[in-house]
């Protein structure tokens, strides 16, 4: 009797899905890594401001990675995100420096992002062209347009927006006492709030709306999705539209952070975003992925870079080698975990079949 | 009947090469209208006193050499694994660094040292290729994700090999590899590409590699059940790409006579994948044509050279290139193709009906 009772709740507990499993691993590793950094390196890592700085510096990357995760869940890929971000930054800066209106600039950012998303979506889903090639062309176009607009770096000289840039949310009780005895409060930029909002909205879309669930169905198995009556073409189109729109928002946030337009803005953002999504447990094959995982993936990726710099390895090549090593670790770990599960599941099926037989 | 089948087969073969050929045609017509002297080829003396060929066409064929060599390997990887290697630029930087290190380390540079240096960088590139290949075939990771690792850290490894400097090499042999062999008017990289193409053709003719690669790409489980070692085939495709990478890296280094790990063959991975796609190969794996990819490489280089000839600055070229790429892929997209075949079928059907009516009368 007692044995039965003990085994009952275990039976009822649903096993973690692949998405949740990979995400849990990432979150655990992130916290373990951060705790280790706090213990061994101390210094800046003991202050909450370190986390705020990570968020401040990478708000745009978080937004871009969210968009990319959506596309990857739908089974596609979008490598134009970095290019679109830099184009948005450059055009907004140029527009604002010509006595532009702040709200029109926001609309401009959204419009450029949306336009790229719509064109990519149309070409990929309705003309059935491979997403890699379409978004590669999109990246070339965006990067080329950025340099056509201006080869030289442009500094933002718009009073209203510079005032908005200076607005920071200060949290006194998370601050620290500087060497001269003054209390420096924890500072968060507005861009971080936008990024967190994007994360929450995309999370809700993916989790609770029909559209979001359709993304997973599409990425998991297109044929089945079609047979379930899902409008596959429109769903795929929507993944690219969301990604484009988020790239536009990321561009505006990026401009808020740096305050200048430069042709090399957000260089390599697409690969960083892909890496973040993968670390967060999104599979490029589609159907598996989670925004919270991507969020922590971005943090993990940027934390490791910070740890490398603070631990005294100042040579620039250390950063990319450690990033590569970490990617290798995560990718192999995911592969091993997933194949183990597959084997386990297959065994379970076999044994249950035997029992039934 | 059999003749008809043959004809159909023939037209099917040409069908794949249609897009690069159309692109070539368009570019040639465009250049003829714009400036017919674009195609002029002349002989001139270069600074070492050689009679060499010069002209836009020669510089196109010469400039696309690295791209063409990489496209050969990339086609194989694409066909076998259904994904692309995005680390070829970084791997070529590593291979070039090894080449420079050995050439500089030698007391005097003769033919043997250059060959040894090439073999060493070939081995290194093959090791990195098999690293990628292991991840893809054994750990079953998507090729693009697996090669993202080397893409991230490859150029840093190249930096580390030569201690961060951008060393130069100066030797008549390496400069001959990068430009012209004395007495031969054709640029040496073009000859190297021709040799590579012949070697790969021989490989396909005398081994079952082509068949096996296509089988693995079309249906992996079916290939495995038929006794093909799929892991081995995938690994082999990456190792062969490694050979191509080392050749491309050596050409790139010899051309400039120095190694700059940050800029050597920068962004070439994107162009290579593009060449494979323009060549009509399915990026999802399966059947492939090397000739298509090589044609694609020359199309890309011709486009770039045309834009340069129109005085577009090197940073702006990308935007115009993107427009042409989109046009090409739209023409080659399945939907447009289907629509086109339908229209053609209608026309042919109408023609047949008319002919039938005539016979009836």
C-alpha cells in the first residue's frame, strides 16, 4: 500500500519537455558561473551594478535574440538582424540630427524593421526561397545601405533624445559606497525596461496565444502542422515579421545606449544572437526553444566575456576562444542530453510494448 | 522513346544551371551596353618582366579563385549534411597562418619548403575540418551551429599562431603562386582552380563518393540501411572541405604576401554559400552539381567587378549585390518555376491541340 502511494505522485509528475530541460540546464549553469565569479573574483561581481551593467550593455542583443528565437522555433533562420539594427541606428541618428521628431524616429525604427520582416517573410513563405539566402541578402542590403547613408560615424545631437538617454532608473538600496564615501545607486537604463518588456511579451505570445503555439507546431513538423489545419505560410510569415519588428526596436535601444551611428554598429550581432539562442536551449531544427532560456543565454554569453576580462586575460583573443569553448560545451551537452533522452524514451516504449504484449 | 528520355534528362541537367547562366547572360548584356571595352583583354608586361594577360575578364576569373575552390568543398558538405559550414573564412585564416609560419621559419625558401608548408597547413585544415565533421556526424549537431564554434574562435587561433603580428613573406615562389609563373600568361590561381576541378572530377569518376554523398543527403536512414557508413561520408565531406580551405588560404596568403588574420578572406563564408545556392544546389542536401557552384562563384565575382567598374565604393557594393541576389533567387524559386512550367505547358498544350486539329482536318 505504501509503495503504491509513493509511486503514484511520481507517475503523475510529467517529465520535463526538451525545451524546459535545456533551459533549466542553462539557468543553473548561469547561476553557478556567477556564484563562482563572485567567490573567486569578488570585486565588481559582488555589486548588483555588475548585473545592471550587463543588462545595460546588452539590452539590444537581448531583443534581437528574442526575435531570432521566434524564427528558429518556426524552423527558419534570420541572419539579417544585426544589419537591420545598424541600419535603424544610422537612419534614426541622421533623421534626428536634421531636427527630427522623437516619435517619428521611433516610428521610423519600427517601420524599417517591419519592412525588412515583411519582405523576408513574403520571400521565404510565399515564394519558398531558403531563409538563409533571403536573410543573407537582407543583411547585405542593410549593411550596404548603412554605409550609403554615411561612412563616417555620426554623433547624436538631438536635445530631446539626449535628455531621454540621460534618464536612468536609480535604485539606492542596490547601490554601493564608492571609495570617496558617496553612495552610488544602482542605475538601469530605459532600454533595459524595453528589453524586459519585449521578453515578457514574446514569452506570453509563445506560451498563451494560438499564434505562438502554431510556431512550435510549424517548427516541430511542417507536414503535421499543415494537416492540423494551421495556415503554415502565414505562420512562417509572422515569425519573420516579429523578428524584423524586434530588430527595429533593438536598433532604437542600441541608439539610446551608444548615442551614435556607426557603420560597424552591432557587427556580429546575428552570430551572438544565434549563440545566445542556442545556449538558451533553442534548436536550429525548430520546434524547441524558450524565450526565458534565450534571455539567460544572452546573460551567460556576456558574463563569460566579462569574467575573462576581469580575470586579467586582457588579450582580445582570449574572449573569443573562451566563447568558442563555452559554445562547444553547451552544444555537446545538449546533443548528449537529447540523445540520452531519445534512447531512454525508446527503451520505455519497448518495455511498455513488451508489457502490453 | 529512349531518345526522348535522354532529351528530358539533358534539359533537366541544364535546368539546374539555368540561374547562373541567366545571370551570366544578363551581366554580359548589361556590360556590353554600358561599356563594351569591359571585355577587352590585352597583354602587358608586369613588373617582373613577364608577358601576362590583363583585363576585367582575367581579373574576374583570377579574383574568384578562392571562392571557386571553397565552393567545391561547400557543395559536398551541403549535399551530405544538409547544412553549411560558416567557419571556412576563419579556418582559411588558420591555414594561412600555419603556411606563413613555416615559410618564415625555413632558412631558405625553396620549392620543397613551400610544398611542406602547404602540406602542413593542409593537415591542420583537415584536422579542423574533422573537428567540425565529428560534431556534425557523431554528435548530430546542425552544421551551421557546429561550425559557429570555429567561426567564433578561428581568427583568434590564427592570431595566436603568429603571435598577433601580421608577418610578411617574400619569396619568388610564393609570389609566383599568388600572381604569375614566369613565362605563363595565365594567373596561377586560375591554374590551381583548374587542377582542383580536375582532381575532384577524377575523384567522382573513379570512386562512389558522389553517389554515396547524394544518398546520404537525400535520405540518411535509407542510406544507412543500404550499408553506407553515413558518419564516415559526412566526416569525409568536411575533411575534403578542409583541403579546399587550405588551398584557398594559401592562394589568399600568396596573393598579398602577408597574413592578416582579421581580414584574410573576410566574410567569404557567406559568398561561398551564396555561390552554392546560385548554382542551383538545394541547401537542404541531396543532389548536387559542382559545376553549378563554380559558375555561381564566377557570377558573384563578375557582379562585384561590374559594380566596381561602375565606381561603386567597396562598402556600398553589398546593397546592390543584395538586390541582384534577391532577383536571382526569385527567378529560381520553386513557386516561380512552377508558374513558369505551367505557362509553358499551357502554351505547348495549345500548340499540340492546334496541330491535332490540323491533322484532323
